[in-house]
C-alpha cells in the first residue's frame, strides 16, 4: 500500500493534499521520494523561517534535546525565560505567555481582553470586534472571531460576543468602539487567509486612536505576519502603532510548534495565577529553536527582505497574465487572469511550490531564500501565467 492510500485510510480527511510526497530538504529546496527537486515558496505556510534543515536552528534544538526535552510549567526553565526576554526586547512588549499554536495564542489574547474589561468594568463589556474576511484560527472561539461565513458552517453554536466590521470602514468601527460594549479590537494588519490584503494605514491609525480614547484594547494577530515576514519584526511596526496585545506563532518556532501572546504595560498583569495555563506551552526544545530564530531577525535580514520584495514586484510588473501583486515583504500574493490553482499546478510540475489564498497565488518563502533561486521561481511563475 503506497503512502497516498495509507494516508487516506489512516489520517482524517481534513486536507486536500497536492499529489506530492516530500522526504527531505535543504534551505529553500525540497525533495520528493523520486528525487525531484522543488523550490519552496511556501515554507510550511510561513513556518520554516530559515528553510528546511537549517544548521544553526538544528544545533540549538539538538543541544536542548540533549539536556531536557520537557518539564511542566511548575518549574523554571532557561530556554523559556531567554526567549521571553528576547521577544520583549525586540517587540517593546512587557510579558509573554507561551502556547502551542496561533489559535491558542489568539484564545489567550481573547481571554486576557475579556478579563481586563471584566476586572475594570464588570461583565457587560465583553464584545470583541474583528474584520470581515479575517481569519484567527480553527478552535470554536477563534472560528467565532473569524469574519468569513465559509468557516461558520457545521460547527455551531459558536462562542458569542464577536461582531464583524468591513475592513477600512472607520465609521462602522467607530460606532462599535463607542458603543460601550466592546472590550477589544482584533486585527490582522494583512489579511492572510483572506487573500493577502493589507489594511489601509489611515484606518489602522484611526482605529488605534479610538481604542486609546475609549480604553478598548487593540489586539494585533501576527500569526502569519510576524517574525520578520513583512520586513519588520512584527507588521505593526510598519504601521507605527503600539498594540496592547500581540499574538505570534508560525515562523516563531522555525518548524516546531510554538505560539505566544505578548502584553504591553497596560495588559501585562491581567492574567494572574490560575487564570490560564498550558502543559506544553513554553516547551524547552521549542523555545530553544525559537530563540535561535528570533536572535537572527536583524536589520540586515529585514532590509534584505524588503529588497527581495522589490525584485519580485519588478519581475512581475507588467507581466502577461498578472493583474496585481499584494502584500508586504515576503508575504505576497499575485492576482492572475487565469485560475490560481491551475497556475500553482503548472509551477509544481516545473519544480516550484506555491500556495494559494482565495483566488491568488501566495508566496511565503524562507526569509533568507537565495536571490538567484528566488528569481528562478518567479520566472517559472511568469511563464505559467503567460501560457
């Protein structure tokens, strides 16, 4: 029985997989069982920050594996404290709670926002505003926070207390914020699963101002945008705002499961003893890997990411079959005249792995992808669009 038949027999059918098995890789190159090479333009959906089989990351992980693979959060561990300190230094936030995924990080942010409001204003101020076309996770509560009807099927009843506002509609946002029922606004500054759509700068700045004036917490979901992906350590830095809570995952672990919620001075002490917890959150091995990733996100790399964005945009500008390029840094999406999934299939046949987001081709390559290899991947994309 081959791998595809075994997968279908033994694994829940929740994924529509590509007709491809991957067995190994090195940096931005992946290999299937038949030895074919592929350029990785997805990095595990923005997870493998420095690609596959990265030597520095592997060394950090294996060193910790030889010391302590896990202990409960009843004890102190150095990797957890070291990572929290570094994240606070790079983000400007004050404290960190470690979880295992982006959805868990967002759950933590939601709990903290509601507790902040309950402690200060009592129980009737618990509504959280998110945006239409947003995506915040697949748990019942983060699905409730997700502003897409396609995800709101089959799993009801959902967690109450969420309302959705159209992106960039500041009048509707102001109406909700000043209703005296809202405890927090939760935003993706670039809607990832919604099609790689950056929010308007003016809308974001005005929303932040309204939040501060009404003591409404501003939560920024950096699950996909964070850890250098957009050319800044977190995308909120490109918008020049100061959120109250930030959530992070995906690229944080470099390939191991880890997420976190970061709190500013206003929210740093909201979660107290017994109010939240996680058995695996802050696992020493995951934290050691994440510390290695975060320590390597420096100005040189961020500038390089922005330069690579320029190269990609220049290569695709005016190309036949290309309507637009959206996004920031190395979180980009290409709108094409032809079906995106068909173009992705053509690229895969020619040795390049792209993703989709709605009706666009999505690219999330390793942050340090070799420039010449990246350019080859874009040329293959252009050819597929032109055919």
